[in-house]
C-alpha cells in the first residue's frame, strides 16, 4: 500500500492525465467551458469510455464510472480515495493535474444541487492559488514556509527552489490531502504541522514565507478553507504584523489578502498601517475591489448556496454586517514584505488592474529593490548616480498633427508591471541618453545647454521628478 502514490502517478502519466493531455482530450470548447465550471461539454467529450476520458470523469468531473482494468481499485478503496460497488467506482476526492507537472488532491468541487459543504472542506487549487504562485519570488532559498497549505499546491511550486519546506494548516484534513498531493507529485521531505497562524513554527525562521490564507471577510467562520473566524479583515492584519518575527535576515513574505474599504477612510492608510512598525520594506498592490453585494454573491456562489432555501437569509445577514461597519467595498491583492535590515524601511501601497508580465515572481525582487533605492537615495547623492533606462521602455508623444511640441510625453513599460508615466521634456531627454555610463549631473548640464534652461534649476527639480521614475522601475541606478 505504501507504493500506491507511485503506482497511481505512473498510471496517470501513462494515460496522459496531465494539463496538456486533458485539454487535448477534451478539445478547446469543452476545456474552456470546464474552466468556467460548466461540465456538460466535458461529459459529452468523455463518454466514449477510453482510459483518459474515464479518468477525467472519475477524478475531475466527479461522476461514477465503470472501473478501468488498469486502476488498482481495491487499493484505492482501502485508501479511501474511491468507493466501489458492482463494478462501478466513484471518487471521494478531486484529483487534478497541475501546471508544475504534479497532482493536487482536494475534496470534490461543490456544484449547485450538491450537499452542503462540510466545515473542514479542503478546496482545490484555483485562481487564487495560481495568482500566488505567479507572485512568489523565483530566488532559491534554504527554508520556506507555506502557511495555510490547504491542498498543498504551493509546495509543488516551492519544491524546486527551497531546500527545506515546512507547511502548516489548522485543518488536519487539509494536511492529510496535502500529503497525498505531494506523494503523487513525487515530492518528499515536507515537514507538515497543524496549527493556526505561526503557532506551529514558534521558534523557526524562514527565508521565504508564502500564504494563500483564509482571507474571506464574513460574519462568521463557517468554512475553515476560506474563513478564519477573526473579526473583519483581522486575520490578514495579524498575519502581516506577525510575519517579520519569523523571517530570517533578508527573508521575504508574500501573501494574498482581502481588506475592507470603510466609509471616510482611505484603504491605503488601512493596509499600509498593517505594515507600519514591522521593520520590513513592503509593497501592497490592490488588484480588484468589489462592492459589498458583489462580494457576498461571489462567496455564496463559491459554496454553491445560490438557489438554496438559506440563500436570501445568508445574503441579508452578510450585507447587514457590512453595513454595521460602514463597509463600502472589499479589496483583493498582493502583499510582499522584505526584511532588508534597513533602519529606514519603506512601504509602497498602490492600485492597478492592468495586465502584467507573468510570472511576477521573476522580477518581484527588482520591484522591491527599485522602491527601496528610490526611497533611500539622498538628494545629494542623485547628481553622482548613473541612471540607465530600463529594458522595454518606450516613449509616446501625443499632440495635434504638425504641432512643434507634444501636448504630452508618456514613458511606457512593455515589460514587468507595464506601468506608464507622463513626463516632461527633461525626463524624456534623459530617457534618450542615459545608459549607466555617465553620472546624472553632466547629463543635466548638457540637456540645459540644449534647451536653454538654467542647469541649477534642473538640478533642483531632479529629485522630485526622477525619484518616482526610479521607484517605478523606468530608470535603474547602475552599479557598474
């Protein structure tokens, strides 16, 4: 029985039960519909009874099938992964291939008409899991912590860049299924511990902490996979405030979070305040915001409670609870913290919903570095700094046809976060000449001579004009 995960993994791979294999087997229409949780096209596409189609029906769609001869049914039933009766089998779990090449095991997806979720339901990997995996730094580390591991999916992403991984969860069933996810993915040696927040790792330090926490803000903690039972957005707040104690020098913490928008309060002050006093550099990005009704509808759909007798009652209670706190919306986004060791930490809080280059983890360390360098660069140091234009920055000039001067000049990033910034003629001129080879001061002098401006005026304006462009990654400070 101990070799069951290895045998099952081999069978799944041989059958083509992979991300690419399933998509090819289903076809574009059915695969796309399945991403929207519409199963009818996938059921049509898999009714021929071939092994791959049968595995898709059994493990992904969750419908009973005739037991394939290749499947070790008795061992799977003994392990509690299927039930068998009269030659038919049904899965008790959801088993899906994942983009890393591994497999993720969770409780079966709940759909309208299914029985109510159990309180210790273990949700599978989805959009939030993928978002966090795209955000996390690709830098190799010695020790990593996956706080609130759930079905264990983040460990699949960390396995090739962390020498040692600790994974925690408050839900013992989550750890049980996560261990199966890791075994099926060929990942060994994960230290799984049960407990809330940082309780299981009280004496440990980590180079990287990642968390897709139970961030849903609701009147009560009905489901452990998404709700903590803390008041409002208090769980994410406490997670942020506690994390620095468990970071090794130079360590990074990256998580997803929800936060409240409250009438009369700037959400930036609210979330920025969580990071104040942590001693870490911080970067908070709001990627989306929903009004209270949208938010309630989203999470009632998530639990397949639309159309149930309690739907109206749950909806009204949730909205009333939001109203009692003067909530005007709920934000969703990323929080990254870095223990830089600086006595002058910097926190940047911003909002953008535009498409960004993926994975963000491929350049997130550079984003944090740019924010920190811009903040700590003294005005007196700027004239001697050697600036270089970042790769992929384009200049866009906008104005009436035939006009001598443009009405607006915009620098636009085609890489990374794909920001844009309106600039003046001096910054545009610098963008055209700075390559890290010369200090800023002689470049400003040359620009002043060409434009007829006073060089002392340009030097005086430079910190205010250039510091934001350095922080946002349009210019880098060359160290060569």
